[in-house]
C-alpha cells in the first residue's frame, strides 16, 4: 500500500479545455494550405506535441514539407494559438478543477502540472491558478512525448516524491500509459471506453474528492 503524497495534473482536457483553440488554429493553417480536417480528426491531436501534431495534419492533407518549412508552419499556428489563449479567463477552468487542486494542497498532498504544452505558463497565469502548482513540468522541459513517462517522472523528482506515491490525472490514453510506464497510479478524465487502463475513470475533477483519492491507495501501482 503506497500512500498518495502527490498529484500530477495534465493541463489540456483536465484543468482547462484548450483543445478548441488548438483546433481553430490548426484548422486555419490547414485551410491556408488548401485542405481541411474534422473535429473528429482533432481528437487524435490531444496530448500530442506541437511538431507531432503538425506531422499528423500534413499527412491528412497529403503534403510533405521540409524541416524548415515545418518550423515556419508550427510558428504560424502557435502565434494564432497564443493570441487566443491570451484572452482566456478564470471562467474557462473546467468544473471542479480549481477546487480539487486546492483540496489536495489543504490535505498536504503536493501538486504538479505535467503537460506537453510549451504554453502552459501563459494558460495558468491567464486563468489565475499558477500559484496552485508546486512544480510545473511542460513541453519546454521534456524531450520525450507521452507515453514516455519523462514528464511525470520529472514532476515527481522535482516534488521529491517517489513515483509509487504519485497519482496522475490525464485525459489522453498516451498520458495514462505514460503514468503506468513511470510506475504511477492514474485517474482518467473522460470515458472508461478509452481510458480503461487507468486505476479510476471519472468524467471530470468535479467527480472526485480527497476521500475517493485515498481509496486508490489500496489499488496496485501498475493498473
Ligand atoms: P503547445 P496537454 C497538449 O496539452 C495538447 O493536448 C496538444 O493538443 C498540444 O499539441 C500540446 O499540448 C502542445 O501544445 O503547442 O502549446 O506546445 O494535454 O499535454 O496539457
Ligand atoms: Mg490532455
């Protein structure tokens, strides 16, 4: 039985829903390149890094680009995305997210952010919750994408908590796999059909509390 000493939260899809802004910016880029993609396709980009997302999108459009061209396209998309997230307000925090992170802190559980995004600092600041995370590990600090556990292991290390005492909150299957690969428990945010490998799946952070979190102490570290 490993005591839960830290919670590590993914950002997009767990704390805020920035997927809609990513979608608008990528769609605008695809349209400028002469093709389109659907919101259904956009699901495949959740939790995926910026350059890996671009590769997927270019594949859907049947386009091949050089590394230099790709960097220019990713920068163009990111400028539109940053414009949109700079307008975000605290109203965009997902239901229960702020309250649950606060409850963790009150219960003496350490908190970290573990996100693929290189824009996490701007988002946390705009929605006014940057002070709630003891540690922020994001796309600027990691080189290996989820399902590699790097982002969560770095979070655990910075918090000074062994992986077996951490719980990861994730909306993407690659993120749940990253938690398992890192020897951590996980809570899936979304549908059990997709996130069934997690120790527990809830529809949002409004559906969990410290009591339910503690119940996870009885479950195996590897799901
Ligand atoms: P950026 P997460 C991920 O955030 C998003 O889900 C994904 O769609 C995005 O491509 C990625 O961040 C990189 O974002 O372009 O801002 O660096 O779910 O890991 O918090
Ligand atoms: Mg996510």
